[in-house]
């Protein structure tokens, strides 16, 4: 509903946190979005398809790390999901909410349960919802 009423992208909606929802002013701040990114092996280059750590999957490499260019703004969320800034300054804006959306968000906030990441939309156990999971649902 939020994506349809505001025109926000899926990654902006799924990455929305309650501290960027102004229920008094009736608007949201779209300065961050939730994106999947893969870490890089930190143990060295693969030789014949095998990494020095012995693991093929980067998630098992004990020296796995994020490899972003200098100046790239990001905040870790969970697993491969991180908050990033939109590609351009035009993506950072305050978006007004319709009265119906404002009512729905107030109800959602009042019934929010486990939420370690302060996400507006999340699984019942507090885990973030990925774009793949949202699209499958």
C-alpha cells in the first residue's frame, strides 16, 4: 500500500525505519534504502576454484568483508542486507502520506512486535524482508 500511494521503490519501502516516519506531519523520509550486497572473500584469491579458507561460499569465509568504494555510505542491517543512500540527491526527499496510509501506519506502529532493526515492515520475528521475499509473497 505504501509503495502504491507514494510511488516509492520497493527497496525504499522495505528499508523504511520508524525514525524516518513522521506520523505528526504525515510524511516519510526516503534518505535510505535496503539493498542486498555480497561480501568478498578476505582470505585471498581462489586457485583452481578453491579459496585459502577452504570454503566456496563467501558467507563461511572467516575473513569475509564488505568491499565498497571510498565515500559509499552504508549501514549494516542483517545478513547481506544493508541500508544505502539513493544514487542521486533527488532520491532523498520527504514524501507526503495519504490520510488512509497515515491511518494504516499508525495502526501498524501500535501493533509492532519484535523489531530489532526499527523497520516499518518486517517478519514477525523482526528479521528484515528482502526484495526477493517480498516479490515471492
